[in-house]
């Protein structure tokens, strides 16, 4: 039987980040995962001269913790910031692409929003803040900004992040910064202008909000974390894991790849697995709290990487293109990956990533590969103005537990997580069951937990 002070369950970005900072503190820990590889949902493939992601494609440096982590890892990998010339986001309206406005003039002239809502926006700072803490995002945006902003700004934005539905997401959990702007300052616009100067300005400035990847793809990030931690601290391929309470701490039981038993005694456990894995790992949780803690819906999505050795379609002069639900198309959006980052495709070629499915189009996730190909061909020929569709790379990647949706049940989930952590000293329930779904949130959470241990 092995013994360690801390077990981290799950070697995705959250678990790896936590492990990295525990390692820096010279604490005794083991990082355990059922898969034989690290990285969780982060995985880059290299094939036929293309570099494409199977999972997240880009992150945002939205917390100082992200900048700190990249700084720590610079001897192992090179951070890559997206090409600023490709900053534009297109949104489809009535079959035409329009750039999402980035300033006052484009905000006034854009056909994405109605004149009524543009005028109405002038009154946004004077509208009273909402009183329902569990108000959904669609209601909040309709109330403060108007329906055209909901349909042609917030809806495509939420499709891009959550593959979700603003009417199902509770703002307080899904977009806490937006919720706090209204609660603390009474307005989105007023709040953005008056937001308090952070106490530590130089620290806050590290959160540049730039779009990041890593040279050669995001696998470089998780592989660098593994290198910095050291392979001996990572116990991979441990299946059938069950945690028991033992001697004031915990006992992890599982089996290795030969079917031989693995047992590790520990004082503390940090779980970073998804909600769907909690039940099998912690059978001693009481039924009510367990039901609440695992009550988190993960939407399915299909991700398709499409590469062309020679690009003959419309210019890919943007981050990508988002497609509001109202447009009734069969894809959620297209990311122009080869415009964002170097070396993702052969010279003169192009690499795009398409997302299909999400909360409102789960039916499309049941399509077989031939049907997905037919759908992508139809949509890309039209949307990217292609006469023929003969890609040199076409890869379909299916994600059964892609993006968690922070919906109305989040309140009970957060309360039950707190109750379980109080009841079982040394247990931390983390990962994307709380505190945000993006890579930046995962890095921040992993670091914060390690600092508290
Ligand atoms: C398709 C897709 C696109 C995304 N796009 C973006 C994006 O563009 N930008 C962005 O910022 N974020 C994006 N995200 C979200 C981001 O990738 C995740 O938030 C982040 O990578 C999750 O890291 P994690 O460590 O919390 O979880 P995971 O990566 O899910 O890791 C959890 C780990 O737990 C392990 N595990 C599960 N069950 C058990 C068990 N029973 N026993 C032991 N181990 C177990 C798993 O094997 C896995 O390694 C995307 C996610 C997906 C799926």
C-alpha cells in the first residue's frame, strides 16, 4: 500500500495545475487518473501537415493566474498569443456575416441590433438592478439591453463558450462578472466604466484578456505541466477507483492496467473529476448531497477539424464566425484556427474547426459520420463560399461530456459541495462542477486550491 499526504483525482488541466503548485511547495502528493494519458479533454493531433485540437482550441488570459502559470512553464513550452489581425468575430444575420462591433461607431452602424435597442441602450445605466439572484441570462439581457442584443450578441457568444442556451444559464454562476457588474454598480455600462481599481494593479494587469494557445497546440500546456511535476508523481491508468474513509483520512482503491490492486492511503483528497464521476468515486456520500453535487448537465458536442492544402474560399480574416440560434443553421460556429496561430496548416492552406450540437441541437450529435460530413459540406460550401468540398483533412471528434451548463440547480450543487467539504475534513470537491468552465477558470481554481493546502 502506498501512502501520501494529498491525492489529486483527475489529471486534466485543473488537477495538473494544482499538482504543479503543490510541487512548488514541496508537498507530498500523487496525481491519479483512470486514463493512461494526462490532459483530460485537452488533446492536440498532428497529421498531414495540420495541427488540430480535440477539445478546447483557445483560452483567454482572463485571470493573473494564467499568466503566472505560463511564466512558470516557459522553460518547457512557448505561449502563443492569437494573431491580433484576426481579432474580429463574425456573427451571421439573415445569411450574411457582420463583424461584432468593437467601438461606438461600429456599435451604432451595425445591422446586428435594432435601432430601438440601440436607443434603449442609452437608458441602460438608469435601469434598476435585478432582484432575482437566480435570474437566467436571457431574461437579464432582455431586461437591460433588449431582445436584438440577446439574439445577435449574447446568444452567439454563449453558443461559442457554453454551446448553451442563455435562457437556461443562471447569470450568477455562468457569467459571474456580468452579474456582479449589475449588482455592484447597477449597470453593465456604468459598471464597466466605474469598476473599482484593483488593490494590486500590476497583478491585475497580467490578465490581458488576450487569446492564447501554445506553439504546436494545447497538448504542449498539459505535457509541460507533467514535465514540471515529474512523471513519478503521476499515477495513470488506475481504473475502478473508489474512495473510502479510513483512520481520519481516506483510502483510494483501484486496479492497475494488469488488473492488480492499487491502494493509496492519504490525509487529503482533491477531486477534479466531472460531476458524472462523483457517484462511483465517493459511495459514502449521503444520498441528498450526492444527488445535488452530481446534478450538472454536460452538453454533447461534435467538433470537426477540416483542413485544406490550398484555400480557395472566402478570406478567413477573423477569429471565427458565430451563428445565432435564430438563423436555424446546423452548425454552432466556425473557428479560423490557421488565421489565429502559426503552423497549423500547410502554407497557402487553411484549418477550420466546426462545432455541432450543443444544448439546443442534441439531435445532431446522433448523426453518423457520413451524415456529419454531408452536413459540414453543405454548411461550409455556403458559409465559406467554396465551389468544391475536397478537404485534405477531415476529422470528426465526439465529446459526450463536453461543456457543463450552470443552470438553476447550481445553487443546490454549490450548497451541497460546501456541506460535503465541511462534513469530510480534508476533502475538496473541485473541477468544473464549480467556479467556471474555461481553461482560465480551471487554472485559477487549481492554483487557489494548492495555495490553501
Ligand atoms: C470540446 C470542448 C471545447 C472546449 N473549448 C474551450 C475553449 O475554447 N476555451 C476554454 O477556455 N475552454 C474550453 N473548454 C473547456 C476546457 O477544456 C475545460 O474547462 C478544461 O480543460 C477542463 O479541465 P479539468 O481538469 O477541470 O477537467 P477534465 O479535462 O475533464 O479532466 C478530468 C480528469 O478526470 C479524470 N477522471 C474522470 N473520471 C475519473 C475517475 N472515475 N477516476 C479517475 N479519474 C477520472 C479524466 O480522465 C480526466 O483526465 C472546452 C471543452 C471541451 C470538451
